[in-house]
């Protein structure tokens, strides 16, 4: 289809969206802050994963001011399990920017939005079009795939120019969401249900097979990783450590452990992560394992239980180590891997009775 005749595409997509859009909680809101929160949570994350978090997070921090005033650890605790924790840190930092630089109002200017922590081209376009009804494109993975197939374009520069030309002045937010919805439910990465597509007659790739379609998902090369975790237990509590403020899973509480290199012994790895603790090499006891994925890593995580006496002589830096009742693990901002390991501990204890 020629990019010059865009009116039929706009009309058909909006009509289809009105009749087929999913009833999602963020679509019932027009508050720019609530929309910003939703778009941040949805980055690289499926809708079904976001749903349990969105309302809970919004209830805890209903405004940018409430979020800015909250301790980062509480923010991370409510984000725990959603992954990509840098998003939560940036959201918290940006809320402080909004309060300090914009008098508590989400800016309606593109450059000012982009200056906020964690807001890129897509998020800025989504906020401006959905919350403020401004004709800015919002190009996520779904939109990129739909436009690539519809207009047979693959280059990023060409695709962005097309998206800018395509978004209408009337209902720009609904139109952007229509493209996203189409990519998420009909024109998906693995399946093209062309018979259900409202713009199949205009689509440049309608006669191509799925294998030859334009802008298909890139193959991701995954790395298989073994990541042992140590549950150190003393007086009914388990020991958590806090990750560094920078890097992967920054600032979260976790069980000690890490990636096992090919030439490294398990006992050496575990004791390297338990410096100065009176745990015996002979006391290593495997109680289970689970599978996990972080970005491009496919992780197998065996769980090992250590018994450790808790005494005044055991000195641990409070800011980095903490004894926690495993039944109160949700009171801390912990990693998903730690949550899974604690469930394995609970199952182990239940079956050992």
C-alpha cells in the first residue's frame, strides 16, 4: 500500500479498536501520571504480567508526589516480581523531577518529557498522545511489526517518518493504542491472523507467507546459566543480602549466590558468597531447584540450605545483610529468584515434617 493514501487505514483501525479493544485498567484513566505508570510497566512486559501490579502500585502511590516521597525500597518492594527493576528506579527519580522542576505536573512538552529519567521516545509519544491528545507516534515492538508488514518497510528512519505521518490529529492516543492492540492480538510475531485484520486489504504483506513477512521478530541468542543460591538459616530466619546500587537487579534484597563458571567448584562459589559465615562445607544440602530467565539468560538455580548459629559474635553490615523471617519475605524488595527459592524452602519443610 502506498504511504500517501493513509486515510482508509486510520478509519478502519479506529473503528476496529472501538469494537475490539481489551478492557484494561489504564484505558479507563486519563490521568497522565496513571498512563505514564502503565506505559512504564508495559515496557518489555506482557499485559498479563502487569495487571496484578498496576492497581496495587497505583493505590500505594496515587500521584507523582506520593511516589516521590516514598522510600525507594518501598517502591522496589511493590515492583518485586515484575522485573526490569531499573524502570522502578527511574520512575521514582522522575517523580522527584516532576515535583521539583514541574510543580507536580507531568509536562506536555516532548523535550521536557524526554529529560525525565527513564522516558524514551516511545513512552514520551504514548503519554503525549494518550494523556494529552497530541499527534505523536508511539512505536513499540508491536507497532514496529504492524507498520513493517502493512507498508513493507524495515528501516528505522523510514518507519519513524511513516509513523509520524500516519498518526492523526483527532484521537491520536486511540490510534496509537489501536496499532499496539492489533500487534498484540492479531498481527502477532508468531501468527498473522490476516482474516481478522481490519486493514488486510491495504496490507503489503498479505500475500506473503509468514516466513517471508517483513519486520519479523529477531532471534534472540540465549545463554544457559547455572546460578546456585544459598539459604542460610539461623533461629528460624534466613539471611538476605542487598545488591549493589548499580547494575543488574540494583538495590534488591536476595539470597546469596551467583553464576557458576565452568571451571568453578560449587563449594567454592557458595563460600565466596558467604564470607566470614560459620557454615560448613560438609553441611551443603540441596533442597530443590527452579528455572528462571533474566533478559537473554536461561537460568537453572539449584537451592542449597545451610544451618548457621546466630550470635552477637556474628557481625554483618546492616546495610548489606539482614536476617528475615521467611514468612515475611514479601515485606522486602526481593528478586523473583529469591521469592521462588523461599517457596522451595517452604515446600521442603512441609514435606520433611
